[in-house]
C-alpha cells in the first residue's frame, strides 16, 4: 500500500469515513469488529488509518496498537488517541517480535496492499498460537475492476443488475473515487486470499457477508435495488 497516495488524500479519508461520517463504519464495521475481537487482550490494527477501528477495539487501550504507512494518518491517530499506541510501519514489515499479539485486525486494507503475501506472513508471525485475525475486505466480487450497477432501459422491460468484471484476474488499478482523489486498488479472487491464509496456518473459522446497513441504503434511492448484494466480506481466522 503506498503511503504517498494515502498521505496525499488522508484529509479526504478522514472527512468522508471517520468520526461518525460514514454509516457503514458506524452501523456495521465497528460493531462487527467489537464483537469479533472481544476476549482478545493484546490487539494489532494493521493499516489503522486515523485510528477509528483501533479506538473501538474492546481491549484496554494500553494493550492496543495501530500501524499505518501514512504519516498523515498516524499523526491524526495520535492526536485522537484515547490511550492506544500508533506507529508508522508497513504491513509487510511489522516491527514486533514473533507471537507479540493474540489478536489482529485489518479493515479494508489488503485490497490496497501490493505485497499481500508478505503481509499475511507477517500477520501469522506476530500472532500467538490460537490468536485471531479479523480480516475485513471490500467484497472481491463487488470490487472487481469493470464491475458496477447497471440500469438497462434498452428493452421493453427495463432491468437493473450488478455487472461483474474479470473476477479471476489479479490486477491493480488506480481509481478516481472522487474528483481529484485517486486511490490504488488491488483485485484478487477470494481463493487467493484463502489459500494464502492457509499457507501461513491461519485457519478460516467463520465467514460473514452482511447485507448493506440501513444508513447506507438511505443515501440513495437506487441503493435499495442492490440491498441483497454484500459490500463487505469478513474472514475470521485462527493461528494454528
């Protein structure tokens, strides 16, 4: 994941997706992370951004650490901290000893990481045996390059559907997510993630594909037509 791009657009991310601004985080992601990390004491948040997931972790703040390659994100996280620690670091080279944590979280991060295999190896290394990795992704099926919501009015019976691009092709793209804001995305099929996790003894214990939350659906009347298409994929893994 390029720290330079995220440094350039840190302000956009902080305005649009943190501090209560985004209903998917408020209504879905943060409650899921809280539920799935309860009972784990020392937790690492990988790709923490400005720290909203880190701050929401149920462990004591003094036992929570967030890392991110972008100094603009880390500095904002330190400013907003309620006791957690933050470091500037790459997911592919975590500055911690083996088995230092019994829980790890990566929230909407790995779809921006080029060195995905190295980063998963690092997650496995810093987790204790029996430790939990809560791995949240923009759903790979939904985020395939070329995918998108289509409203087809060319026939007598108009239809609406989700077009899926080249799902099986691993590829990196730079997407303009807002005027003047370009972010790198790396698409991988779900099998690539699962097989890489398995190679590093991170065993899948649970998978969640939640429907979009109500607050998101209320943003645009057209979103209700896609209410049965998951935007989020959650993998809960255990270190063997």
